[in-house]
């Protein structure tokens, strides 16, 4: 692993471990407060299913998966939750117990780039703020193609991906290297999504520019990102 990737991964491990160990799922002022709206909107698409197989890449402590497991329990949902961080998966498993969905959730400790998605095996694959942490652009695009193949007929892909991320030190305006392994131009990603999912029905595609302060050791830092949300349904 090159030094840039290991530096980013060390920083990410530190910041995620801090949030995951200090904050409680669904009882926090942070992003762990609730599932994202785009995931909440997916529930009606599956309520008529007799069984639902879901893959959550970069699942964290289960913010989106625990919610779906509760909502789709009657539909025999089985969710594979992949995360690189052991502590995230440990907390996810204990959250699943707390919310009475242990039987619906499997925690898998693995980098996304090493998790092989079997063809034609999931009704929903989601990756929320996760694919940009794949180690290389080549592996990133390989994974998008694997996701396309991994989804069953009428299945759904739900992606939220940060692009064109820039960061600077608020005190002296010096540029800082963002902690994103893959940092694509927004247009490049949109074009590739259109081409990989070309025969799919697009349910949601938008780009939202966001700026926020992020915690960094000893400095105040401001981050700017174009967040791409992409939801589509496989037609055949
Ligand atoms: C911003 S968090 C989002 C977590 C979750 N998707 C959510 O919306 O709550 C990103 C997650 O991806 C995980 N992650 C980062 N790089 C990864 C990789 N290469 N493979 C698997 N998981 C990774 C982190 O450990 C972290 O839990």
C-alpha cells in the first residue's frame, strides 16, 4: 500500500473510531442520528418482496442497515454489511442485537476492494459515503461494474459518493490533502455511472455542493465536496 493511502487510512481509522465509540446510533447529534433520507425512500420498493438480499458496502455501525433490517424484517431481509474497521463491525453487531435484528444482519470485516460481489445475488446494493475510500480509481470502477452485475432483475443500486473534494486550514488558508482515497471530477463520475448503468431506470441522480468544518488534529479545517447521489433500478 502506498504511503498516501496508508496515511489516509490511519486518519480515517482514528476519526471513525472516535465517532463510533463515543456516539450512540440513533441517539446522537452527529451523522449517526438517523438513516439518510434516500435510504428511507427505498423501503416501499421492497415491501411486497418475500425475501430481500441487501449488501451495504462501508456499512459503519449500521446507520442505514439497522433501519432497513427493522423495516423489512417481515420481508425476510438479509443484509451483508462490509466494513474495513473491526470496531465498526463489532458495534454494528451489538447494535443489531439491541434493535432485535441480529438474524437479519451479517457483519463482514473487509476492505470493499477485497469483497467479491457474486453475480446476480442482491436486490439492493448500497454504498453511502464509502466507495470513495476504495484504494485506487481502477478498483473503484471495477467495483461499480461488479455492483452492476451483482444486482438481480428489478434490483436497486443506491450510491452516495463525494467528488471534487477540497480542504483547507481555516487559520492560514493552506490547502490540506482530503482523506479520500479516490477523488474524482464530478463529471467523470456522472459519465461513468451513465455508461455502466445505461439500461437502468434512473430513480434519483443529483449533485449537491456541501461545505462543512471537519475535526482535524490541532487545526480547524474546512471541506468542500460535490456529493453525488445515484439511485437506479435494473430492468432485466
Ligand atoms: C463516512 S462512513 C459511512 C458509514 C455508513 N455508510 C453510513 O452511512 O453511516 C464510511 C465508512 O466506510 C468505512 N470504510 C472506509 N474505507 C473502507 C474500505 N476501503 N472498505 C470498507 N470500508 C471502508 C469506514 O470504516 C466507515 O465506517
